[in-house]
C-alpha cells in the first residue's frame, strides 16, 4: 500500500486521466512515458528521477527513449529524466518548456492538469525526434508507479 499522501495526490478518476494522457501521447511517438510519485525526495529531484528510472527498468526500450516524470508529492518537487537515446538526439534544455508548464500548474495545486498537460507536451516534443512507427509496441506500462 502506498503512502496516504501519495494516494491522495490524485483521485482515482484523475489517475485514469493521466494514464489516458500517456496512451494518447504514445500514439504519436515511440517514446515511452511513465509517471512515478512518492512522498518525499531526499536528494536532488533529477538525481532521484534517474535512480527511479533505472529501478523501474525504464532503460529497457529498443531506442532508449523512455521518459520518467518524477514527483515528490509532499514537497511538490518534480523532475523529468529521459533515457540515453533521447539525450543523444535532442538539444540541451529539451525539457525546459515541459518543466515550466508542469511547474505553472503545480504552483496552483493543479496536479492532475500539470501531469496531463506535461505528458501531452512531452509527447509533442518527443515525436519530432522519435515519431511513432507501425512496428511500435507499448514497451513500458502506462500505469502510474507509486513509491
Ligand atoms: Ca511505444
Ligand atoms: Ca507505454
């Protein structure tokens, strides 16, 4: 059972909207997006996102194009960590606009909206470098991971 703050972060219906946003985004890109939420982040959020990325075996994709949106719910800290295939293909600061969008919503405590719109934008950005292809499969679960 996940921490109660983690459970309270999104309602059941909101979680489904987040999962749906991932499903929609992955119809346009071969990139694989996941969301992980946990109570607190003991270290730098990006460093923690990297740890979770590997713990969830998100490096296990053909093009190394997994993307983790990591959130520490009590602190409203978050980070986006992309796989090595993405880092090799995109310009630096690639996630800046998506991060800003999420931050804007989180500041207003619109967490579901921050995630769904962040996912949508991440998908838009990713498809420029990793367009969807007919051979694409759902390589990583779209369900929210909780810790
Ligand atoms: Ca896919
Ligand atoms: Ca997926």
